[in-house]
């Protein structure tokens, strides 16, 4: 029969010690949404407007009206919206954001668009 000595040896061998540092929390979907909201304010509102209605202050300087996001986002899958943001529409005035934002930031703003304007991805 194994006694306390065995138990002690066994647990120490397994390295069961109290953690020395708190684990890094994984970002929640809310964090991603909030980060996306900031990116939208900084990089998108001037053209798409605060409510995505294509009426930002810079909109009148463009050859076409910026897409009305509450109408357009529900029509497209995440993969496609990612490409729209990443490649932009340079000939219509929207820059290619892959030169401005990281992949992670594009995913953050994509999440923001989906939650705010798009409901579920088709
Ligand atoms: C300088 C102005 C400008 C800025 C800044 C801008 N856009 Fe655009 N965006 C446009 C224009 C113009 C179009 C319309 C292209 C078209 O009609 O096909 C467009 C189209 C889009 C579309 C395509 C919608 C569809 O279904 O056709 C998405 C999505 C989009 N923008 C998202 C964004 C996001 C997200 C940002 C910020 C990261 C952003 N845009 C910043 C001008 C801009």
C-alpha cells in the first residue's frame, strides 16, 4: 500500500506547484469588437460616416458614394468583406488597408462591421 511518502514523491515528481504568474487572458469577442470600433472611428468614418451611411465628411470628394454599410455588409461573407477592406477600391477612393492595418486589425474591424451592421454572415 502506498503511504504519504509515495504520494509526496509522486506529486513533486509531477511538478504540481502553485503557478508563479497569472495566465495571460485570451482576448474576448468583446475586446475584438471594441478594438474594431476604434479602428472604424480612426480609419473609416471620414468616408462611410458614423452610422455607415456613406455620408462622412470626405464622401463628397470621391467619385462615388462610399458603400452604405448596413445595406452592404449583410450581403457578403466575411471572407469577401476581408478582401474589400484589405484591397480597398483604389480607383474609387478607398485605400488598400493591407498597407495601413495589420491582419489582426482588419479582422477586428470586420468583427465590428459584422456585429454592428451585418447580423450573421450569409
Ligand atoms: C477615402 C474614403 C474611404 C475610406 C477611408 C474607407 N472607405 Fe470603404 N469604401 C469607399 C468607397 C468609395 C466605397 C465604394 C466602392 C463601391 O461602390 O464598390 C467603399 C466600399 C467599402 C466596402 C464594400 C461594400 C460593398 O459591399 O460593396 C466595405 C466593406 C468598406 N468600404 C469598408 C470600409 C472600412 C472597414 C473602412 C475602414 C477600415 C473603409 N471602408 C474606409 C470609401 C472609403
